[in-house]
C-alpha cells in the first residue's frame, strides 16, 4: 500500500467559506503500489472507502515501446502529452470496468475531478530473465565471480541461469530434482549414482557409461524420461542395469521466462490542490510476464 500525504496551505482559497487564511488541507492518497492499464494507453488505479481514482492518459507513447528493453538494461520512456486526473466519487464501490469500457458505466457519480495536463511522465522499464528451474540465479554462478553469463556447463550457448537443461542431457534441470531450499541450498540435490555430481549437472546420471541423452531405446524423441524398460526401476537413464545406446540427434526446445518491471513517475503535477512530483507505482499487467524459446545447436 502506497500512502502519500499532501499538506496544502490554503491562502486566499476560502472565499465565501468559514475557513481562515492559512488553514491547512490534508489530502491522503492511500492507493496500492501497483497500477493497471487498458484501452488506448490509460494507466489507472482505484480504491474504495472512500472511492477515488488516479489515471494518466498518454497520447505520445506506444505500449509496445515499453517492452523494447534488453535484459539487465534500464529503459526510460517519457510522455509530455498526457492528462493526469484525480477523481472522487459518491459511489461506495467502483466497478472493475471503470476505465476499461468504451461507454463509461452509467451508475458512476463523480464528486470532484482534478486535472493536470502535459506533465512529464516517465516510465522506467527493466527486464529480468530466468529459467524457472527451481535454482536461484546466484546459485548457478558456479565460478562465484558474480557474472552469470560465463557459467555454461553444457557449452550450448545458454548460461546456466537461463538454461532449463544445465547439463545438456535432454532431461530438464527441474526434473532432475535439484531440491533447492533456502536453508540447505543445493545440499540435497539428487545424485543417483553417488559420484558427487548432482544429476542436474551429470551427463551420465546412473554411471552405466551411456550418456543420459542417448538412453532413448523406447521413444526416440530427445526426451529420456519416457524410455522405460523396467517400470519397477523407472526411466532407463536412472537404471544402471539398462545400458542401451540410441544417440540423440538434437536438444529439446528451451523456454526462458521474462519479467518486465514498469514503473511510472510523474513530475510537475498540478492538480490545483496538489503541486509536486508523484510516484504512480508499478504496472500490474499480464503483459509484463512473457516467454521466449530457443533450441540450442546440437
């Protein structure tokens, strides 16, 4: 919850009212830290008790431009053609379609509407990527030099922190049970053959001299997990008594998970009763979570 308190000194503002020069007006913006978007670049947040909204409509920014950022970099996109509104309502609650309808809901009653136009609104965008294999990126920095990009166990061109299959055996890391916990780290990672190398980094998990990725005698689909000669033991790549080699011909497709963080800061706000910069928060939208796929060269 983001609570912003504005204290405004009213001088000469109380004509024909009971207040005196120098009275203080306190305005609380008790909104969430996140905001939403819909339609033609309208960014907004709402709240109840009391019912209020903040919204920014921009006309000089393309929504897709907010995602034109490289991993690890910071992109700033600025709008100088916009309208910023703070509204209060007599309604007890506000409908979820308040800003996302071509026709505004008819039951809405606006009490007050303050507007500030053509402020400097800056979107700050960062992109982080991960393989979602259950191992935090810092634990995939095997040489402990702080550079995640130079750790590539299987030399497939994908650093471990983005590689769903760290050892290149066509069994995804998450399937090989790294068993990471905050308390024990990777101390309990599965090591089927007990050779001191956990399965997720071991190219021959059962130590039967046949590479895990080549144990495909049943279904030749670059996925050793469904090749099972003895159901009582499990997949052949974990069964040292099955050593049939059918050489793999390629790597499996990898998915890399992307998280875009888009924050909004508005400078020089002038809403009559409020004149200062405003931190609008962080965008909450499904579009900020994306994926990309790639298949390493074999």
